[in-house]
C-alpha cells in the first residue's frame, strides 16, 4: 500500500469498513511508515475532539459549510 492509498482509506479503516485484505495491508503499512502512523493518530485525535462538540453549538452557516465541504471532498 502506498501512502496516498492509505490517506484515501483512513476513514474507512477507522469506520471498520475495509475488507480484511485491505486492513492487513493498511496495518502493515502503518508499522513501516512513521508519517502514516502519525497521520492515523492525528485522525483519531481529531475524531475524538470533534465528537465532543455539541451539535447545538454550531451556527447554521457553519453547519452548512462543513456539510458542503464533506460532500465535495471526494469530488476533488
């Protein structure tokens, strides 16, 4: 697995949505690539911190902007 592939699959990995073969390749890469290991840990921390933000604390404009950013992310 290349670093680029790992970055594209990290969300699926964290969601438990990768097939077993890809999980094995992902985990093998993490062990041998310190920058990708760091990226994975940063993603875990980001999810943890963002998950603690109360939904009602977002303004409607901020919510709209975030949703649009995520909808368009894969299209880029």
